[in-house]
C-alpha cells in the first residue's frame, strides 16, 4: 500500500469501513481500429476498496506530493495527454467506471446504488489559487455513477480523520498511527482535531 493510501485507509476505517488494498477489475472496450471491430480486455485497478454493511467505496488515491499536483483537466479527461487522462479512467471514462461498478457489484454483492466512487487528493495543482481543486470538485459533483456523484476528499479531510483515530487510547500496531503518537509523545506534534472534520462521515455508532 502506497504511503498516502495508508492515511486514506485509516480515514475510511474511521467511517466504519473495512479496507482492502488495490483490486483489479476486467473491462472490455473497443479498440481504435477503423478497418474492423476489435475489442480488448484490460484490468483497471482501484487503489482502495472499502466495505461496510450499507456501502462499498471504490477509491482513487493520488498523493501528488513533490509534484505539480492533481490537474483538473487530467481528472475530467479534457486533456490531450492520453497518459494523464488514463490515470483517471475510473473517473472520466464512462465505459470503464460503469463496468467497474458493475464488476464490484457482482463480486462483492452490493447493489450499484450502494457503490460510491471517491477521489482522494494529497495536493491539488495551483493550491494557492484553488482553481484546480474547485474545478475538480464541481465536475465530480456533476457526475452520476453508482450511488451518485463522485466524492472528493483533500489532504485536510484525510488528516482530520487520522488525527481522530490517533487520539483514541486503544493501541493499534499501525505505522501511521504509531508515528503520530510518537511525535506527540516527544512534543513535536499536537493531536488537535481540526474544526472542519465532517462528523457525518464518522463510523456509525451502535444504538
């Protein structure tokens, strides 16, 4: 599991999900050949799959730390850069995303309307202006796949939930949580829950 994916996994666990590492789903598409019809089947990888009784989440995770960041046109598929567009095919290619949702439904036993696509971003391009983040969020909100729109989470959303998990007294042998607790113990980090944490996404409590 990639480093930022480990953070995202903890954030999903905070919502009551059981999280799996990358899973591939086969998708059959027509090729670009014009002389005759040809189809090929490729495996499309979902970075994290998270399950609980009422919901299955298929998460695309891009940290983009140390780079320009996640570019809006790459996510929406409006770029002429084929490689960049394919990195987000699960989001911007209707054939791929519908096939993956159907495949997940058949494999894990959830109805399509219980399956949610999410995008987790460590760094958006042009973070100072927020132009790319705003465009990505707007575009994802307008999509309709599975349970509805594609939900977008930034690094602040993720860290808020990780902090909440690290605040708990129960020990977990998890590298991310242990690192945060060690930094707190040495006075290098204060585990304070940000005010913007979305409690509506917390794990459901037993009645």
